[in-house]
C-alpha cells in the first residue's frame, strides 16, 4: 500500500509506475525477488508561495512499513502583465495620440527589476515615453506608463500599428496598438467648398453660353 503524510495544505501527491500511462495507483503487488520503479508526483496548488515544503511517502506491507521524507523547493515564477484600457485610438492628421499602459508584476518570485519601455512605430513617427524606465516593480504591484505618439505631418490617412515592448532583467512582454489617422475636418470642409465653387462655375458658364 502506498500513501503520503504531512502533505502541505492544498497539495496533491500521487504515485504511478515509471514508463506506464501515468494512471494513479495506491498499491502494487510484488513477487519474491521482483522490483518496480515508481514515480511520486507532488502537485502544488495554484499561486503557491516560493519556499521549501516537506512531506513523507510510505510503502506498507503486511510485514513492514518503509517511510521516506521528501522536500520540494518552490522557486516561484516571474510574470509580467501588460494591459491598457483601449487598443485602438483615432486622431486627425497633425494630431498626437496619448494613452496610458499598465505594467504589473503578477509573479511571486520577486521584483521585476530594470524595467524598460520601448515603442516600435512606422517610419517618421515619434514616440515619447514617461517614464522610460522603472527601477523595480514588486509582486502584486504595478506602474502606469504614458505613451505619446506623433505621426508625421505628411502622413496618409489610414490605420497604423505600433508595438509597445516592455523588458526587465527577468522577463519581457509586448502588445500592439492601432492608430486610425483621419483627414483633418477642415480639409474635408475645404474640399466641399472647392467642389461647390467648381459646380457653381460650371453652372454659370453653362447659363452664360447657353444664352448665346
């Protein structure tokens, strides 16, 4: 009979034969002189804190009990999260776009250190980042970064993609944002006025020469 004892709260310990399909077993049968190799699998709960965890496993027969103490060291994990309220923005030609992003430390292994923010944008675009670097972000803490992008003055009205990349000494993350650049409203009005003037001129010339 196979068993575990002293298992930390929330942990699950199971046994299965090495090289088998991985099905859990609770006992084995051995003839005299036989041997089998077993795997002991210890599954910690989600979000377990880094540290050392101890428990024991035992094999009990009708004649004796063999017990082995085991220790598991959880080193923790580094998890950077990058998110924003919106991922698509609109602006007229000649206007800049400013939006915040949030960098959070969702891991439990320690602080994210030397956090740097970079922006990859189309040629001719300018990007301002405030702040460009963050010394450290502790677990369960976050930092808000302001991104300002300025498209070139002669840009063609269309939708453009920029990429925000955040790196640290431990891990990195990136995300994409879309900027829809529209024609300036005054340009549209001017275009309508021009069309109106052209139409009026054509109508005037038509009336004038029709009389002749």
